[in-house]
C-alpha cells in the first residue's frame, strides 16, 4: 500500500508526461512541417524507441511480440497520427478539450477491464477538472470540422484503451522496457504507411530538427516512461485525472510564448483543474484512517503500573 508521501511522489512523476505532451502543441505548430503527419509521428517515435531499447537491452518474448504491436498501434502509431490531424483541423482549445475527456474514459475502461471500480471522489475530480478545462479553453464559434473532431476523439479513445491494456498486461515489465517496445512497435507499423502515403521523409531544417529532438527526448521518451510508471504505481483513474495537466500546459505556454489572453475566467478554470486533480487523487477514507497513528490508552507497561500500585499500598 502506498502512503501519502509516496502517492504524491508518483503523481509528480506521472505529471511529467501530460506537461510534456501539452508543450508538444506549441513545438509542433511552431517548428514542424504541417503536411507530414505520418512522418511526423514516425520521426518522433522511432528515435525515442531505439534510445530506450538500448537502455533496456531487452527484446520482447512470447506473446509480447504481438502485444507490443497492438499497444504500439494504439498508444503511438494511431495516436500520434490522429492527434496531428486533429491539431491541423481544429482550434487548439477545442482539440485539447476533447482530449481531456480521457480522464473519464480511463475510469470507465479501468472499471470494465481492470475491475477498478471508480470511487465517487475520482469521478467528481474528473468532472470538476473537465469543467475547469472547458472554462479555461472555451468553445470557439463558427463551423467545426467533423473530421477533426472524429480524429481527436479517436486519438483519445485509442490512447485511453491502450493505457489500460498496458496496465493490464505489463505489470511485470519495467516502464523503460514497456515504452521502448511500444514506441518501436508503433514505428514499425507507421513506416510502410508513411512511405506509401507521403513518400520520402520531409527535409529537416535547423528549427524542425530542434523540434523533433525535443519531441523525441522529452515529449516522448521521458514522457512515456513517466506515464507508464504512473500506471504501475497509481490507480488508472488517478492517472487519468493527472492527465488534465495536458491542456492546462498548452494554455499556459500559449500565454507565455504566444501572448494569448489570460484573465479572470482562465484563472478560475485553472483553479478548477488543479482542484479536480487534488480531489481525484485523494486516497480512500479507510486508507486515511489506517494511516493515522493509534494513540495507546495505556502509556506505561502493566508491570510498571502494578509496581506503582503496590508502592502506594
């Protein structure tokens, strides 16, 4: 059983992932080519997977050969491509809002597949966080690209399902190894599709090389290790709520780097998201009671009490 300090530690480790993923919106939009989603996903995933594979020094065995391909398709190949398409077709605020619904979807998948029945506070925390994300980002007017909405929701469902499968199958696989297998597996599936659909890879410029380096090392290799570590150490519902930091990071960086407006309404939304994370991560009441020290009613050994009583007599 994890005590409170350990729980907070693993939540902080897990939070590295959505923060890094939230920063990837700005990096992708500002530094990477906009017309190569397949190669964009491949150039992000493959180097990160090879680096982690060299660190892990372990290849899949048995059923993990096909499991790595399935998880790679869900968490890497399909996810990277779909989120790239959504980012091109939708306003960042709407795309991030749709992706943030993964907190509730992960609760449902964890209930159905891992028998982790969601606690009321976890559901309330996810709902409060979603309200906060909606307040922060708003919903832009004008027509909405339905293909972009479909791509965003598809990316959210695929990754949520893949994360729960990872938690179900990979409890005995180290996080670095698990990340390496999925990144390489997803890249192997993406490579022939990228060659057939987009042809040769795009030429790298100094800015795009810098962007891919950041996405590979920080927003992919480090982020996936942190995320899968959290899935092993924390309930899936808590991990999903922590994932709400993804759109929050995107908004904060947009304000800091692009000069976007940040007023009272956005501040209220940010407070709601952080409050939802805190609420959803509370341990069960029984755990909190069990963690409290028991105050003994007898402060001295019984032999000492008898000795004092005899002396008084």
